[in-house]
C-alpha cells in the first residue's frame, strides 16, 4: 500500500526503516490484538452503532466519564469492557483507558481511539494497521480533512482547531499534517513511550508534537467522517474556539522547548 501522505519530521528519524509486504492474515491477527479506546459521556444514541461497526475481533474498551443516560446499559448489552473515570477532560478519559489495557486485554499490541458518537469509520483501521506492520509508519493518522465528510461533520470550532494546530506545528516543528482527529493507530509500546501528560483537549496535539520532535514517521490516510449523533458537548462556538486556541498554543510551546526524557524513544526502538 502506498500511503496518501507521509509527514516527515526533523530529528533522529523513526524506528521503521525497512518495509515489507503484509498478508491478510497478519492484518487480521493485528486487528484481534488492537484495543479501541472509546470515551463516552451520554452517548446513548451513538455508542451502539459505534460498537457494532468495529472490525471483527477488535477489542472495545469503553471509558465512561459520568454518563447519566442509557449509555452504560447499551454498552453492557454489547458485552464491552467499561472503565469509569470521574475526572473531566478528553486526555483524562483516554489515559484511564490506556492504564486499564493490561487488565482488560493483556494480548494488546496496538491501540486506536474512536469517538463514541459514531462519527468515525472504524472499518478503515485495518488499512492503517497495514502501514504499521509493513514498516512504513510509526503512527498512522486518519485525516477527516482529506476524507469524505457528511455535511456538518466538522463544525466551526473543529475547523479552527485543525487550521491553528497545523500552523503551530509547522512553525515550531516543521512537520506537516492536515488533521488532528481522534482516529489514529500506533503500537501500545510507542504510546507508552510518549509518557503523555495532557489530561484535557490538548491530548492529540501533545501526541503529534512529541512524535514530530522525536522524528517519528507519521502517515495520514483519508478518513471518512459522519456528522455526530446526539447532542454536542460544547454550546458556544466562539467561547470554544478561544479556549481551544490558547490550549493548543500552550501545548505546542510546552513540548517544543521542554526537555524530553532521553529514554522515551530509546526504550521503544532499542
């Protein structure tokens, strides 16, 4: 498979150097060793379809952030594992899921992140895994900007965050990409090596900023994207855009100038 977009990053370079052909059976095995971390907060409309549409064999791990509707009841009907996280914030919820993986799925080798509102097309994850297995990428990102989108799938606050983060990371890291959406795939060891700290909306930006600084090969594939179902969690577009702008700037600057632990990259690629 030829990736649609390879995002080169300055630095020492990624650990993947040689590429190879990957068989369908290898991809199927990788899917069965992939945990899909699904953060939810009152997603009774979208969580059912989200769980049903996961590729066969993929391991769902739902992280609940205090739902008061039928979300957990629906998750139980699908037999998915659930972790509860009281602290608010996207990063807090995702990190709780990462911490729970050894207990829920000790066989896990790969991780992907899927919103519980049925916006992501998770049938694209096997193609993303193929890029990891073949040695073409250290992390694969699903680009909603480059993929087909339903009308209204990317509201104003999301388009602003994408544009602003692209600008900042190019300015400070000289790394190009088109999106910072939730759908991404990487090895569990790689994720742990990043020692993620952000517990709010800066999670995905921190991940891409650190990966860029460390010279990882990030590859984007076009990702289809649905309009979310259920109610939006943010009511004010202007207020949200301002808050996101300051958060993104702070995150990008923090990881541009802060000293990185030297063992992050070395431990993973040794």
